[in-house]
C-alpha cells in the first residue's frame, strides 16, 4: 500500500511540475502591446488574433512547429503543437503572423 501511495504522489508531482509557469518575457518586452494583450500574456492565456510572439510570451515555445505549404492566396500557414502530460494536445494555426484557429482536447483551456 505504501508503494502505491508513493507512486501516485510521484505521478501527481510530475504532472504538476509540467503545469508550472515560469516567466517567459520581461515587462519591457510586452509594454508596447495593447493592455488587454499584456494581461492575457501575464495570465498565460491566448486568443484568436494574437501574433506568434505574443503566443510565445504567453505559453512559451511549442513542442513542434509544422509549416504548411502556402495556398494560392500566397499566405504563410503554420501549425504549432503543444503537448501536456502525454494526454493533452493543443494545435494552434497561424495565417501569416496571426493566430486564426485553436484545436484542443485539454479540458479547461482558457482561450
């Protein structure tokens, strides 16, 4: 029983450590963004319309970046993938430099 409890506590500690947020920006770096965007970055939140830099400040770098072939409209399409605790995956789609779509199976994700 003791072994089981230690295993469960260790597992929970590992999952929680993946949720820890460290500051990925300085206040100087985000001072020129609109105040609502600054607040989102401070809270670790993202939303449609944010730039790649703003998303990186809010969430840090993605686990994977997938460039997609440009379409006939000539715009650049990029997919960023974030993974958490082996089960949760969030895909962010950018058109040129702006976040245009979010697909996730992460419960409680704030957008």
